[in-house]
């Protein structure tokens, strides 16, 4: 029995070997890494924002008497913040040079972050008495309305639609919407975006302006500008379009990219403040006035935005009573 079993096993082995030798080897398959869209990325098919009647976009309340740090008027919004012991500000952590998390320190940094700290200095005499809360662009209004934050300092463009729900300071920075593309791209203007895949962030004026272009590009909205950067690097989109100060930071992270074309429009940035807090609006405008006068604004611009070119100087405030 053992001999028969051994012969049978040998026959099976030889048959299998013969079959293997005559069979065609399977084709080799090379699989690249799967390209995955960032969470929340989607096409835009409806107008991002409803239009409203014209308004004086840049006008804000005139500053009152500016109290010294640590001595806020009793009963004021600033006194409540002083009693709490910290100013709570909604900011970004994904926009290099404006509001980003510095990988070397783990701390939030950028022009908007420093501006927020200067406002805290005006209340407490200490710029470190601040709580920085990361807020997505689409959450800025709700964060103010709910009282989650006292202020929003997050590349927040002032518009008539937004002024219906949020109060703003005077303009602290003018940005210019442009286009970011790979250096080998043939895109060089808004006109050449026709039919191209263009990325912008949900809830931004950049997305609204792109939607209004004729002929219209294929718009993709995401939750952060770093998501747009990843999609451009993976060739999921052809271009990114938003404010030059934002694109500057993205280009600094990837030198293979460049800003192109003339401006698509000017964006006036303001500090967002919840409705019904007139005293805080006037206080913030007083703080910004001091920053313009004492050279603080120029120092912040030189620190963060020098690659954009010579300083244009701080925007002139426009006040209403």
C-alpha cells in the first residue's frame, strides 16, 4: 500500500509540474496609489451665495475713547472678556503665512494670528491672554452668532451679504484674487479657466466670483486651502483661485506652483464681530487705528507678506457714526 501511494503522489506531482511548465504566465499588473478626494470635496452647481442690495462695504463704526489695557469700562463687552481672563478668537490653521500651525513649534502663527494677539494686548496688556479656536471658513458666521468666539480674524472678506448677519471692523488688509497653477500650465488668466477644474473653499467670496465667470469653469469646493493644494498636486484639479495672500502661502509650500494672471477682484479683510456688540466694534477699530499709527501694522506686513512686494501701507479706515 505504501508503494502504491508513493507512486500515486509522484504521478500527481509530475502532472502538476507539466501543467505549470506549459501554462502561460499571468500578466504582471502595476497598481499606482489610489487617488482619493479630500473629505467634503464636491462639485458646485448652484450659486454659492445669494446677492443682496449694495451697501457701503468698508464703512464701520468710529472708535470711541480707547481705555487703557486692564481698565475696560464697567458693563462693556470688553469688561466681560477681561473678567474671563482671555480673548477668544476664531482663526485658521491651514493658510500658511496668514493663519497656520508652525510645524517647528506646534503653535499657531501668521499675520492674522499676530493681529489677534495685538487686540488681546489692547485689552489685557498681554498678547498671550488669548484663546485661538480653529474655525472653518464656512463656520465663521455661526461661531460668532453662537458666542463660541468673540472675534473672527481669518482672512474674512467684508461683503454686503455678510454685513446683514455680522458686524465688521474697518478694513485691515486688501487682498487680490488670483490663480495658482503648476508652472507648466497653460492657464494664465480668468478666461483660460473655461472648462477647467478649479478648486476653492466653501463659504468664500472666491467661490462666488468664480461661479460668476462666463464661460464658467468646473468648480470643486472643499473645506480648506490645503485640500485644494493636495488636489492640485494630484492633478485632480487644474487650478486654485483665491486671495493672493492665501496663494502665496500655498506656493511657498510647493515651489512647482506659481500665481498667474491679473486680479479677478479685490477683497477687503475685516475683523468679524457678532451683531449687537457695538462697543466691541468701536474698541477693535480703535486698536486697529493704533496699529496703523505706531508702526505695528507695517511690522506685521513685513514679517509675513514681504514676498508679495513692497508694503502698500495700511488701508485707510472709513468711519460711520
